[in-house]
C-alpha cells in the first residue's frame, strides 16, 4: 500500500489526529473575512496537495459552493484508481455544525461519484460528527491550522474508493518551528482492499 494523501476516529469510519495549533494571524492583521477565507483555502489546497492529492482551486462568485476540485487515488501497475473530489473550506472561529455538512451534501448531490472533502479551521461539533458518521454521502472531514491536524473518512467514501483508509506520516517541523521535534501528521492511504497496514479503517 502506498500513501496518496492523510487522518480519521469515530466508530464506523477511519480516523487520526495530531495536536492542533492556532490558525494564521490573518485576523489580527486586520484582513477582511474574504481575504481570511481565501488565505485559508490556499493553505488547505497547498497542504492537501503536499499530502498527495491532485487539486486545483475554483473560487469566484459562481463556484457553486465548491472551493477546489481534483482527484484522490493512485496510479499503479494494475492501472489507475482515481476518484474525483470536490472540496469546501470554512475558516470559521466556531466549530462547524451539522447544517454546513447538510448544505455541502446538497452540492455533492450534483457531483455523482465524487468524494466531498470539507476543510475546517476550528473542527466540528458533536452533531456534525454524528451526521458525518451516518451520512450516505462519501465524505472526508479535515481540520487544518498550520498543518493537517485531523482527518476522518466515512464508510460511504470507503465504499466509493475501496482501499481508502487513514495512516500517519512523520513530517519534519521546518514549516512552523525548525527547533521542534518532528510531527505525526494524518495521511490518507489508497491501496488494495484487505492489504496489511490499513490504518484501522472501519474500526
């Protein structure tokens, strides 16, 4: 199994997490909510691309609630296993509630056979977590501050892309603090279903 992109933790879906850090200092610099949101989208796309996804930003007034598009998967000797993904980013100061996920599912309903990646700055409420766990839409929840702090994959996403699970990679700390110890960062894995080292998918 080869790493393709990141984390996961509720019953019935894969989970991993690393300790969070405060978000960027954009708000303290007096930036507008629009510029804070755009900066967060750029950070999310950069980190997820670094982790192995193939992403491009959309943006604009007519983006239809989609901040980025791309693919999740891998190319191997047996051919290409790639599933389209769409993503939405929210740099909210509060935890994301279930309403946001329901709205995102409405967007995902217009994108059949795609996995929806929701990226939040402040994490997710208990109700949002429960909704995510029971959703029939293929979803990945991500929390990003200075890095990828946590990621969760639900069963619907694992059904759409068999072999999708969650692992951890060791990342040098030079991005945020060269003097610090290396950090364990969540990593999505895409491999042959049933292969060893699956990161606890479905536990």
